[in-house]
C-alpha cells in the first residue's frame, strides 16, 4: 500500500480500538464490507456487528454475497426488514428519496442497538461521497450515525487498495446502488419495476456485461454499460433487446453515452 494510505489505515485502527464495539450498516458493497471486516479484525467477533436490510430495493445476489462475506470472515450478521416501499414519501420518488430510505433504515436499526448497548452505528460513507448528491447523509447526521472512513479521509480508490491488500473477495466489485436509483425522480417506485430492473440487469450480466444499469422510465427501459463496451452491446442489440422486452419493458433503448453513476441526478435543479 501507499505510505499515505497506510497512515490513514493506522488512524482508522486507532479509531476502532477506542470504541466499545460497532454496528455497521452493511450493504454488501465494498465500502461497508471493508468497514465491517476491519471492525471484526480490530474489535473482535462479539463487538463487530453487521446489519443488512432485506429491502425490496436490494438485489437478491447482493444479499447473498453479503451473507457469504460474513460467513467467510466469521462475522455476526443481523438481517432486518425495512418497509420503505410502503411509505408514500419514498415510493413517490422525490429528489430526497434517499433521505426517507435511510430514515427507515436507521429507525429500524434501533432494535439492533438495544441488543448491543453503547455500540455506535457506522456507515460506509467515504471521503469522495461528499462530492455527490446524497440526501441520505442528512439522515445519518440526525441519527448520529458515524462515518469513520470519511472521517479518516479514506477515498474510494484507497478503499479498494486496502481491500485488495486484505484479499477481500469483493475488492473490485462494481458499485451496486439500490434498485430504486434506476427510476427517474417523480416516477413512482413499485415492486414490479424493481423486479423488472433486477431481472434485466441479471440478464445483461449473463451476456458478460458486469457493470450495468437499466433505467426504468415506465414506458421504456434504457440500458447503460461501460462506455468501452457499448460497441459490443450494439452488435448484440437485437437479441438483448428482445429478451429484456420479454421481462416486461414495452420498449428498450441503449444509452450510447455509456454508464455514468448517478446520471439521473442531472435532472435535479432543472
């Protein structure tokens, strides 16, 4: 590892060792995976608790990967059920939808906090996240959820560097934000749409496209793959589009700009 990264890691270790334990809001993504792994490493099994929300906006494969990760590293994992889809403040999909999602998550985490009194709740927010539109951070502040990766100045690139050093199986796993993030703001979120998005993205994965998004516009779906893979997708267009239509999308188009994380946030402020 780079010397600067090692220095930040030492700072993070000191932070963890000063805590009585931790409850990590775990998604299966690399940020919270590294945080949970290090909590387990430095605080011990009984003091490092992972909690994942079995939400309808979480991919089934991501839940399975999270469970496998905790089994591999002998980590206690608590699974809770959040019901944000039943909340109109969430399912009407306003621009601050993520706030209401995290509000549900951190509220429901209260039941876990009672089991482990004195353990702070942590999330995987990193130093780079402050440069994006993330209304969920407001909820974290209100619920006094801590972000040690960000506090120690650890960036996304450094997270992958550290995770690779510790040989975490998902160190290079593409980002996998919640399925609701594929639906444009003000378009309602339904279980049917979330299922269709997940099935369409799994289909693209089966064609060899690892990092994908299928945006759901109601009357059509829009496919995003990495920019360098767009030509290959266009060559396969007829077979891919036909299969995605069968899932339930009336029309399917390919976004030739390629994958841009958070692309739907461009509409904010217009």
